[in-house]
């Protein structure tokens, strides 16, 4: 199997940071892409949920319960 990063979540930076911390606690590495800050640096704005969280596809099975629990918590 090829190892690749896959997008698992997209939201505001503070919400993404909360999930990132939970994944770190479970020893799951992640990468964030912050299109808002990138746009500001480049001189144009960005709208919407522009912070994305990526994990390795090999960690998806381990991360799935954490993702589901976190989504339930932020939506309740």
C-alpha cells in the first residue's frame, strides 16, 4: 500500500487545532493547511472553512473513532 496524506477534516483554525491535539495524544501525526493565513500573506483573503487537516492513510483506521467523537462533540 502506498502511504499518502488524506484530508480528514476542514473547519476554522481553532476547531482544527482541537482535533489536532487529540490526534497527537493518540500518537497520530497530522498536517494542517491554513489557506486563510496563506491568502493573507499573498495579499488576498479567503472565505469559509479554509483550514484543512491531513493524516496518513495508514492512520485512518486508528483515527476514525477520534474523528467521529470530535465531530459529535462540536456539533452538540
